[in-house]
């Protein structure tokens, strides 16, 4: 595992964007695993800017997002399909049919999970998986638990995750209580993993996840075993890495 400390959020975003762009240029038909949340916004803005300058293209790229809230449709502003369209997909030349987000309103959620893993497999697997880091160590919506879940599955969200995500809703009561998420096995199967984390409030979990013991109680800790994982943090998030 490589841990790269950037000066600030802007520099962290640029370093992460450069990693993705390197892959886009060397493998134009790559498969990207993407994440939502506030942390990737800067790197998505960098990718859009470089696309607008003609430096990169997404026209042959396939994408799979980590997760989606159960019960939210593609047109819901709090949903992750909406987030990706607004912050990346609608601003670059990726084909709509090549972008995939779990269907949170699927009639059979278990079947949707199995279908999602099959689509990733049929695409040849994920070349690079982008991840954020939750305050409790979750990646995707894989919450602290007794074991590492393997495949895409439905998860009950913890109150800490609900409260952290409530800033995007009118209140914590409006945050869905369940989500579909890639499993730890799905994430670990990606050929490369890129984690971004920023801010003083992430310092403790950055240290715990990447320098502490590997345990399903800290889901991100499993990334210590990934053969090609890169963690990019700003100085505040790295402040406890001593």
C-alpha cells in the first residue's frame, strides 16, 4: 500500500485525477469503479476540466459505481445516479449505456445484487476502483461488522453513516436506512484501488484503517492486503500518521 500525503484538498484531488487519467491514456477501454460523496468532487472537476481541454476521453470507458440508496430512483437529487450524471457523466463523452449504478428501486434487490456482480464480471472486472473513506471505516456502504462481505449486497446503514450523510438531505430522518453496495470481495478484486480522504475529521480513521489491525470492524483495513492500493490524503487527514 502506498500512502501519498498532499498539501491540501486541491492537491489531493489533482494527484488522484492524474492516477485515473494515466489509466485512461494507457487503456482507453478501461473499466472504472467510481465513488460518490463530497471527497471525490474535486477530482471529478479536474477530470471534467481536462476533458474539456481535450486531454482525455471517456468514450470507450465502462463505469460501475460502488453503491446506491435503496428506494431512490435515478431522478432523485439525493441518489447516486443523479450525483454522477451531474458531476461527471453529463459533462464528458462517456456513453450512457456504459455507465452503471445499482438500481435502488429494483423490485428484487437480491437479484439486482447478483446481476450487478455478473455485469462487472462480464465487463472483465474493474481496472481501477475509486474509494472514499467513511468516519467509521466503511468503504462503499460496507459497514463495520463481524465478517467481510464478499459480493454486492443490501446493507443496513449505521446511524453514524446516516448522520454523516444527512447533510445532503433536509434531515437525518429522510436518509434511507438501506443501500446496495459492492462487497469487500468485489472491491478487492479490482486490479488497482485508489482511496481519497481529506480533512482533520478523517485523521483518526485514516490511521486506524491503514496502520491498524485488519478487521471487519474497520472495513477499509482490508485494503492493506490489496496488491496495488494507493491512498491519497491531505495533510489534515494525514496528521495522525506517525
